[in-house]
C-alpha cells in the first residue's frame, strides 16, 4: 500500500506534515510492502498546466493520505478516487506512520475514536 504525506519541506521521515494539503510543495510517499520512502514534488504532478495533487496522487497509486488539513474540494476528489484521508495526530511523518499502523488515526473530518496511543 502506498501512503502519502504532504510536507512543506523535505526532512526525510522527520518531515513536518503540512496543514494545507493543496499548497504542499512536496509529498513523501511510503510503500508498506517494501518499506521504501519516496518524494514527489508538486510541480511534477502538473499534467495540464495546473497542479491537482488529489487526482495525480491517486493516479500514482496512493491509497492513503495523512494530512494536517485539507479543503473540501481536495478531500472529495481524493475520496472519489478511492483514497482514504486520515487526520495527522503528531504532525511528524514517522510518528504518524506508526500511529496509522496502530490504527490510531481517524478518518479526516470525523470525531476522534478510542485509541490506546500515548501521543
């Protein structure tokens, strides 16, 4: 599974997750099967002269986005393309990846459920 994190600047797995998905200059991807991280620049997602990361990330196989904030249009486009959008909890890529693996993140926009996470 490919998970995606919008970030303001690349600091590896210690990168801070942005609070504005649509304005992220880059996206860290993580393949759960291979445990490999990757980097996609927003400018590389432009296919028709404008960047629409929601659709382009889905086209690249992203199945889950973990973000600090997202507008309703981008959220709907991701969901329409079968991408699950989760609310970041700590705002650090490696920590929220672990939170996701533990089932401690919530679907974006919903009330937080019960979780045994300490963070």
